[in-house]
C-alpha cells in the first residue's frame, strides 16, 4: 500500500469546467484551451489540447491492434489564467434580462 502525503486542498478554484484558460508558466507556457476536468484532490486541471501524453492501450475486441493513444495530461491549477468564463448565467441575471 502506497502512502500519500496529506495535502491541504482548497474548497474551490479560480477555474471552472468549460472555462477558456491560458498556461502562464511551465513547459506549456502560452498554450490555450478549454478546461475539461478538475482534479480537486490533486489540485490539477485537464485542459483540452495542452500537455498531450501517449498512453499504451491494450488490444481489445473494439481495438484489436492496441497501440498508443494520445490524450491530455494534467496541469497544476496555479499555472493557469482564466481568459473567458464558460459558466451558465445564474437565475438572477436571467430574471433581470427577461424584465427588460
């Protein structure tokens, strides 16, 4: 059994799913993409088209050859800057727009 370090995990992050973000530091600095998934326990984010990794895939009935699959890896949340928010408008702003 592997021991894991106790990490203090913040309750929320400055990025949300579907936000448009830019990488501000690290090996992928300057790249942009959409947030696909947030890994809260690890404080990491998966961004579309950034940090592409190759993963070995076993042969299956669907894919009899197997081979390598290219997919997005995770990036630490502190290395991201939000460009455009992808969240849905809340009920209060919808009600205000409908009255106008």
